[in-house]
């Protein structure tokens, strides 16, 4: 055998042996059946598992798995990818076009939690978590605890726990991590949420959706239907809510307030699906995460006063806007309880509004009666007032003095008719703020209005009209305007013309027309209330008129005139005020006359 051939053969054999020894065998892929079997097996992380694990679960190996919890009020879907909520659907509500209503929707919601560790930040929402919880339908009084666990490369374990109750809209949430965490950093929490269109009017939706947040007082991200908004706060935030028109998706900090919170609202006016995109960035103290004190509550439900009022968070009920500070008590302690009381007996909300009007108007009847009596007195004095104006055409000061003398003589206050009307105004203004925020009216139909929480589009226009009209005509708004003009006409027939630069009678016709433009896109329930209120007020005054004898009032005024002339009648506060005013005017007039005389002598 050739020597070279033998040497070559030996070298080839050595090469084959060396390849087998030095080069490691490739890892064979796990069969698909085994992967599915491992994913299906409950994987509760024990202390032994923690010790043996040196890496986090690879999301490319373990498939994504959803966990569905059904309750009386919601359907909540969790995912092992990040151990977060994937979907939250409210069972008792539908969108404006009768589709399922999602506050958290797949592909329209993203949670990110970045955990700082000694070896760098870890995005927990990219990790695969494990749980031994199973799909479950809860009875109303039951609850379920869902715990998601994962192990990081440095043998740190992270645990996220949710508590879902069989009824209600609050979900407890806690996060805990073992091992050393950098003390100078925070766990970064980011919530990116697309607000899907839940109501019919996209423009109105964009005008009201916002982020509410509570420090030591309620604050809100500025609202704009066309511009992006951003706000930062260094104050600890106790809770925040992503606020739709009638729904809330929020996070409540139980013990550890959120820090360095940044809120953003992004809007694309060309988008016909998403109202706005909301982003919230917040910090969670690492010490709280280590100690297991990072406990929170998600509120995912309707913005209904008697529901949010029961949420155990400071002033959480302020998510329902009840008007300015001086109007809020009227809504909170009177109108809302009254509305809920009537709601317990009447299921038709159109009839409920009528009963609400009748109750309020009955309560205010004494003021209405007093206002009518005052107008009757002014009608009786109208000829004398006109005579005073004719006699002092060129001297307005003299005219006013003579009028005040007349009021003093007969014991009449010209303001007595205004006071009862002004006393009823807070209720009207309170309703103006209450009705647009009443979820109870949402999708409740009455007559031609399919939804009392929004405008009734009785007639659709092929174009947009400015000044608030829009592309529709609301019939309830037209009826409210017509009844307001009718009420103004009735008042003008019973009220004498008042002197002054403003024609009050003409203003009574102009104001309803102005409000027609403003209220055309407001809830039909509000304009229907104002319409019924006008009709009831006119009916009240016609009824009062039947029981008021103006001749008797005239005799009383004449008796007052005689008694005041002889000093028999004691003066009331207003008459004393008038007397002092008249005396001051007379003294001023005398001084002016003396000054003019001195000037002429010089």
C-alpha cells in the first residue's frame, strides 16, 4: 500500500474524530406536541423552580395563552404575555351602534412595565408569565385571584396579582419583585390607550374626553377636539382616569401614590374610529415593589355617580362633573338623589323628566307666586310711573328719585319680582351641567328621540351650520325655543315697560333664539326638560292669576300709602334704605345748588 495513501487516510480519520469531540452537537428542536403539553401544564413557580432557573421564560417557545374571567358586569381577558389585561368588555352597555363596548380592546391598548434591576432595565410586558388560574365564570358574590409569575435572568422573580369580583367594576392589582432593586430608580408604568368611538357625535366626544388625575385636588388634562395636549406633574398622584364621555378606565394607588406622572392626549381629526389616543407615564417606587406594597385598583366601568361614589378612593366621585363649586351641592345633594328616587318608580325616562319638572316647580311655587304678586303690583303702579317719566323726560336723576319716592310710599320693592326668578336660576344652571353627564339617559328613547343623552336629529342637513347648529335640527330644541318665546310674550303682556338703555322686552325674545344655537347639539333630555319647564311655568302663572285679586292688591297699596304718610306703618328694611337714599340725594342736590350759586356770584 502506498505510504502517502496510508498517511492521508490516518489524517482524515483524525479530523473526523476531532470534529466529533470538539464541535458540540446541535440542540434538537422540541416537538410541537411537547411544547403544547408544557404550555397546558399549570406552571406555578416554586422556590425550587426559582433556584434552578437562570433565565426568563422565552416567549418564542411558550405560546401566548389567554385567560377569560366572566363576571356579572364584565368580561375580562388576561394574557400570559406580560401578565396584563388584554380586553375588558362591559356586558351591560353597548356602543352607539349597538356593538360590544370595550374599554380595553386588543390592538388598541398597551401596558408597559419597566423594572430596573442591577443588570439593567427589564420590560416585564415582553416577558412570558405563568399562572395556575383557569377560565372561570364568577357568581355575583364570588371572587377570583389570578397570580402571574416569571423568573428573570438574575434569578429574580416577579409576581403580578389580580383580584376580580363577581360584580362591580373594580379589579385589584399588585406587583412584587424579590431581590435587590436600584433605590434611585422607579418602576416605570406606561398605559397607552386608544379611545374608541362609543357615542354618536365624534366632535362632541373629542371635546369632552380627557385624563382626570387627583393630587390634593382634582385636575384634568386640557381638552381640545383638534390639538394634542400634554401635562406633567411632580406632585404625587393618588389616582387617574382616562375619561370617555360616560365611561372611565383608571388606576387608583392605595398606599403608594404614583410619581412623575406625564399625560398626553393625541388626536387625529381624520380618524373616524379613534376619538383620541391617551398616554400615561408614571413611576412606582421600587421599595414598594420589593416590599409587596405596590397595590392598586383598576376602575373599568361607567361614570355613574352612585357607582363611582362607592369607590374607595379620595373624591373619586368628582369624575362625574356636577358643575361649578357653588352649583355642585345642588346637583349632589338634591337633583341627583331626586333623579335616582324617581328612577326607582318610573322606567320611562321621558316621563321621569316630566315628573322631575313637576316636583321642582311645585317646590318653587312660593317663589313663583311671590314673583307674580310683584309683577301685579308693578302693573298697578304702571300709570303713575309713566306719569313720572313724562314729567321728568330731561332729568333722569329726578325721574329716579320720584320713582323711589313712589316705591317708598306704597311699600313696594322693584327688586322683589327679580329675587324669586334669580333664586330659581341656580337649579336651571345645575341641570345644564348635570344632564350632559347623566349616563342614566344614555340610549334611553322617548318619542322621536332614540337617545336622550345626545341630540335628537329630527331633520338632517346636507351641510354644516356654524354657531353650534351643526348638520342637524333638534326638534326638542325648536320646541324649547318656541315655548321660551311664548313665555316671554306672556310676561311682556303682564309686565310694564321698564326705562333704561336695554329693551328688556325685546331681550326676552332674543335670548331664546341665542340658546337655540347653543343647545341644538346638547342632550335631548336637557332641552326636553327646559321645554316642559316653560310649559309648566306658564300654566302655573295662569293658575295663580285665577286666585289673585288685583283690586285687593291695589287697595293694599293705597292703605300703605296712607299709613306711610301718617307714620302708622313701620318701615321695612327696603323702605328705610330708600328713605336714606332719597335723603342723600336731596342733600347732594342742595349742595350742588349752593355750589352753583357761589360760582355765579364770583
